[in-house]
């Protein structure tokens, strides 16, 4: 499996379609953190996020086995689109609109790679991230979604626009206004990061 990790997403998809189940394992391992965390940030429930995460890969497997995968795009944006659509479907079923909030149990900044720091530095960093997370939670839903997809999932604005069914300019505008609102809130609350 070691030599599989050096293959591109498209090569792994082709191998899986040719009955190599290890190829899918590599893809799952490669993107599980980004996909799961994006789902979790949308649904705010660990157990529901785990269920939806499994559903994403069931949908991916079904699509690949049926030969319906379109390789024009990249694998991750395609998988993220499936995840996003499953989250939207969930919220339609429970008849409430999706909101992106993080709980106190989960910090989106845990995934960032910080150098080892002392306890005081870790505490200050954690407090700063907690403040930013609370401010992001206060943004309008569309602005929160774009900020999280851009800064956590590292999607391009083109990918975000496709995922959220809006134009690239709309996605850019939501990001711009979201960042402006964050700055304004920081100034009003005199938050130092």
C-alpha cells in the first residue's frame, strides 16, 4: 500500500474501479480529516457527522462501482460536494436551516500544525482560537460557510461556488463581508489575538 500513497487521486480511482480496494483506502485516509471536520462543522453533532461521513463514502463507492464518476474535477471537491449535499438533505429532513457552529468540545484550529509551545503559550493560543470561533459563530450563515470552506477545507472559490450553488463573485463577496464583520466585531469587543 506504500506505493499507492504516491499515486494521484485519479490513478487511485482507476485502480479502485479495476477492483483494487486498497486504492479506496488510500483515498479515505488522504481526505478523511477534511471531509469529516467539514461535515462536523455543518451539523455540530459528532455522531451525526460520523453517520454522514460513512454515507459520503457509501455514495462514493456506489458511484465508482456504477462507473458514473466524472473525472473532469478533482476527487476532494467532488467528495466535499457529496458531503455538503448530504448535510443539506439532512437539514431538509429535520426542517431546520443549517448553521455552522463549533462546540466547545471541538476546535477547528486543532488541525493546524503549531510548533510545540509551553503551557502558557498553548493556553493563550487556545483562548485566541476560542474567541475567533465564537466570533465566526456570530456571522451570518452564508459568510460562516464560505470562511470555513476556504480556510479549513482549503477549497478554491470556484469549488466553493459550485458547492454552495452561487457565483464565484458571490462567494468572494461573502468571504469579504465575513472578514470585514470579523474585524468590526474584534474592534468593537477590543479583542486582541
